[in-house]
C-alpha cells in the first residue's frame, strides 16, 4: 500500500503536523493538492508536498519526512494487536 499510494497513506499524520505550522484549512488545501499531483503525475507524495507553492511562504517542517516514515507511523496498531492477542489467548483458555 505504501508503494501503491506513493506515501498517501500517511496523509493524516502529515495533516496533523502541518496544522500547527500553517493552520488546518491551509494544511488541508496543500495536502489535497499534493495528493492530486502525486496521483495524476505519478510522483512521490513527499515530492509533491515539498514542491507545493505554499512552501514558498512557509518553511518546510523538519518533521515532514518523519511523519511520512512508515516505521514511525503505526499509531495504535501495537496496542490494538496486543489487546486482540490477549483476548484470543484468554478465550482459548476457557474452551
């Protein structure tokens, strides 16, 4: 999915990060246009974001590549997985 979407799966994380730098409305606008460009021109999402004209007025956040890194963008998946495994293990003991 990471390769197929050229990084778009991390857009929510980037949105949350950019909001503090430029406001929610502008961040949404920038990321929407970058996503459209990534899809239509077959460029990586990071490239489309970095080349967006909005970054002529705003500095590129230093965390941008971190926000797009799939190894740091796991959210609650570890906690959810541990919870499911715990519940499954508990139900097997009852059987």
